[in-house]
């Protein structure tokens, strides 16, 4: 994650930099817990992302069918269909990682849980409780091509 610019008077991170980190990135948040979903959406919105929300896997599948986000952030332990089933369904429906990169954001944090998330089709696995910096960095790394993340070097005249 690129460092935030500091305000010269206070040394605090600049709100402008933080609010533009994810600018232009459309993220779909899939979480069955309303409060957790609202928190994740707020963190991403505060970093400049355009956020859509789904309360479960079926709703997420319908939304992706209408408009493919640049990044999907999903819980694993959800009612009806879990995050593993959601990811397998998306991959089987023609949404490979190159077209729809995904982050598992979950309380399931054992090494075998991480392995299961990657095997199901997620590119990253983040632990709950959510860490805003880690989440934003993960979304930025998956949501932007590398060329957009790297500042071009200018040649002296």
C-alpha cells in the first residue's frame, strides 16, 4: 500500500489521499451479517471505492450477472450457500480470477481454511476482525493493474 501523505501542520495522514486510494474501483461486498457488511462497505467507501452489497451468495450471483465488479470481498461462513460455494459457482459460470478477483474475509483463519479459500478460487484470504489497511491494500492490489499502481518515472530534461 502506498503511504498516505501527511498534513504538514499535524503530521496526520491526509484525508484526500486516504479517500482516493480505491477511487474508481467497484467492489462487491458479500456478507450475511448486516452490521459487518455495513462496516466493510464503510471502510471501502471511505477509501474511495464504489461499493455494492449482497446479503448472501444468491444475491451476489444475481448482481455479478448484471454488472461485474472489479473485486469481490466475501465472507465464508454464510447461511444457505457459503463463500466457497459462491466462489465455485462464479468460477464455473465463466468468471475467472483475471475477470473477477476475490478476497475471502473471514473468521476462519487456520492454515487449512486459507488453503480451502485459495482452492475454491479466492486470490487472497484476510482474517476478521477486519483491518482497514490490510483490506484496502488487498482491494487496491487486485483492483488495479500493476501499471496503474506504479507511478511513472519522469526523465530530467
